[in-house]
C-alpha cells in the first residue's frame, strides 16, 4: 500500500510541475506579447503625430 501511495504522490508532483511550468511559459509569452503590442501602439501614435505635423 505504501508503494502505491508513493507512486501516486510522485505522479501528482509531476502533474503539478508540468502545470506550473506551463503557467510560467504562458505568463512569459503573454508579457512579451503585451510589451510588443504596447510598443507597436506607441509607434503608430508617433507616426500619426509626425504625419499631422507635416
């Protein structure tokens, strides 16, 4: 019985580790995407300002 409990414990740890790794990767991707989106928005507004000054 103890072997089964130990096996289940390690199985749950593996699932939890995979879930946390996925969460970290998705958070990293999302933060980079937000930065890129914000930078593109700023570039668009700057180009509009340059056009309006001309």
